C-alpha cells in the first residue's frame, strides 16, 4: 500500500481540460531544444491522457505538455482539479486517464489496488502564504516575507478581524488539508496560541474561506482576498508575492516528514487524516494506453523536466519508486537510481 488513508468525496469541483496538439508547440515550446525520450512511442501518435492536481495545471499545460509532444510525437491532454476529487472520479469510472499525478500520497492510495499499486515520487511542493500586493495588509506581509517582522506575526495578522484569507477544501484537496495542519503545527513550533490558530481558520465561519483549487489564486489576483494558501510553485509561476514558512511546517521537506506525520485533521465525515509530505507522485493506471503513459512518466524523470521543476519553484527529489516496485514497467525502473 502507498498509503492507508481513504476518503469519501461527493463534492465535485470545476475541471479544466486542455488538449495540446503538435501545433501548440510552435507557440509555447518552439524555443526548447530536446532530445528524444527513450522508449517513446513511434508510428501512429498515441495519447498521454493526464489527470493532475489543480495546482499543477499551469506546469502541465504550459511547461510540460508542449515539450513532451515535441520529443515523442505523441498527443497530450490534461485535466486538473483537486487531487482527491480526481481520484474519486477515476474510481467511479467518470474519467479514464492513463497517467495520474496528484500532490500527496492519499489520492494515489484511493486507486489501490484496482488501478495501480505503485508510484514514482519526483518532487515536493512546499506551502506558502501568497498575498495581494495592493491589499490593506500588504506592507506588513511584505515585512514578514523579508524577515523584518517575525513569522509568528503572520498568524496574528491572519487572525485580525476583517482579514480576508482563502484556502481550499480539505475534503477534496491535499493543500486544504495541509494548510489546516500547518496552522496547528505553528502552535508547537512558532508559539502561536490555539485561539489565534482557530481564528486563522475562520472559526465557526471557516467555510467562507473555501475556494476551488483552480479558483483560489485567481480570486487572490483579482484583489478579493488579502492572502491565500498556495504552493510555492503556484506563487512563483503566477508572480504572486508570498511569505515562506519554516521547513517544520511547510510540508515540503522530506527531512521533516516525521513532523508532518505528527499533525492530523478530522474531516466533517469523521475521517482522521494524518499529515504527510506534499510530494508529486505519478503512476500509469492499469488498463490504459501503456506506451504513451510510460513515455510520459519517463519524461517526468528526465533532466529536461527536472530543470523546469527547479525553475518553477518545486523541490526536486531523487526519483524513487513507492509501493510495489516490481509492478512498474521495466523501462521506468531502469531510469530510477538504485537505492
């Protein structure tokens, strides 16, 4: 098992579907010079049909899809929304991608063992607090981001009456879960009071802070929020100013995995969720187009993609197979360093 957490997720968020053809490369990726991916399909183009976390939409469709098409000659399509919601749709048979790329281990665990028993871990996506640069609290937030004020002041500020904070739904999105767990870890590691932490999360009106994963940052960019939960790569890619969080509470450093696992969250359903590293995992799903899917997973592990990930704010991790390693295609196992 990749993880033992299972969730019931009846709520569906807006899905964004983007299909790229080779012509799109002329617009987005024409300046990229790439070598062919070993093992890429040949002859008639096949489809790499990806389902990815909502926060990965820009990365997948702007930075990864076009060069994949150029390297392989295959076609590419991506749909992005909350990782847990995507996993539930796959289980229900509502969508049938051949590659699944969530953030965090829990969404992949929902697909076990019917759809997959393995995954490749290749990066992490730390949490930050992004903010609107022209908002009423922007000056103070900038000082915190620059270290001119203590990071604890961030949590005191977010608890201020009238402060507009946005986050995603913990019932459907690992970022939403991680943000709540992060706030509670701040009590232990930053000395934030329990009352302040509760106020940060909206208290009894916490539901007013909830936005879809693909809608949260646009709402912030429009100036309708003072700050919002975000992954570091989202803030980097969208050009949003942000406050970095200490590694002990940002859920992005494998060295602090034990700390993350000490955090927990009880969902409205009564399900208890344990904290975990917010990593990027990829797996080829059973019964799907193996050739194009395998080529895309191998592409994710290439030097080209690792450079893109670094530039776009992700913490690149040594590629590692999780779960039943023997179930992964041999060509993928061949490109993963032996541990």
